C-alpha cells in the first residue's frame, strides 16, 4: 500500500537531461536537473508528497514546477538562468505599471482552483501560436495543456482576468510557505487587447494576491539578463536573485 511521505531535502536525488539546445539563448546548450520521484530509503512504489514545506525548500534552492516535474537548470558552461523573486511588501509600481493598472480598471480578477478547459485551452493555444511559435511548447495540443497547465496541485490557484464574461488572461500560481510561485501566464493576443499589456497586468494581480495573503515573495522563475523573453522580470522592484546559494538584491 502506498503512503505519502515528505522526503528529506538533504537526500533528494536528481536526474540530469542530456545537453539540448537552449530555448532562451540561441547557440547555447542547456542541461536540466529534475527531482527524482523516489527517496533512497523508500520502496519503489512509495509516493512522495511534494507538500508546501518541501516545495518551499526546493524553491529556496532555485527549483521550479512544470506540470508534475520540479526542475532547475544545471548547465555546464552557462549560469545565465538566475532564480528571481519580488519582495512583495516593498513593491512600488513604476509609472508604466501604474498606467497599466489604470488602463485595465474595467477588468475583473477572479481566483479559482479549477480550470475550465473549454475556456482556457483556446486562449492558451492562441497565445502559444502567436507569441511562442519558436519555443519548446509549439505546436500546442490539449494533452500538453493538461500536463503543463491543468496538472494542478492542492496548493495551486488560477488568476483569471476577465473583460465582462470573456476570459482574456490567466496566470497559474502555487502557494508556498513564504510566497507565491508564478508558474505560467497566457493571455489574449487579439488586437483589441494589445494596449492592455495583459502580461504585466497579470503579474500585478499576482502581487496583489500575495499581499492579500500576507506572503513575502512572488517567485518569478528565472531571470536571464540577455534574453528579451526573460529580462523583463527586472522591471519589478525590489527584486532578489539567488546568487551563490544566497538571495541578494538585484542592483
């Protein structure tokens, strides 16, 4: 009979992928470390429960969740992917972010624990086709969506942003002991919504949620200074980065 066991963070095992083309820095090779699904002293069929405590420890070490997997970059010749988190209580929106909030006062923000595939998948599909046709998730399909987005945990929440009844943006977040971990955001790329800056507005909504929950941080994933897709995270201040196993302010 299987049992739920939280593993000892000091004894986790990692599986490394073979080097593969980097999605963010053309010409580079990437290697990814995945947390093993079994502890050294447990029988093969035992189930390890990645609870908020263990998940928080992994996040503090720079790991991220993607579907059912927990991973971190372990590239041999590059350390460009740097874990980043926003200090929520000290956050002050820039003028651009203030204008974004003002432009979207007609929108409503809902927090959900379930995903309506009939509503979310078309939005996700259009987003990937339009914004990330050169990425690893192209072409999108329903099974991929279910594995990546729909594979929610008990500590997962969906930030739904609506214009009237229409879903125009969504952000998946996980609740940690000290913050929210922003897993993924997808939004409408239709011309009528272009000026809304929905990616920015979704992050601002997640910051507000973290404040309401009295959490200290919003984990934003990996900041990559030389990647246009990932460098935007430095627009949210104050930002801390994980450097030499210590969280330090990004100057």
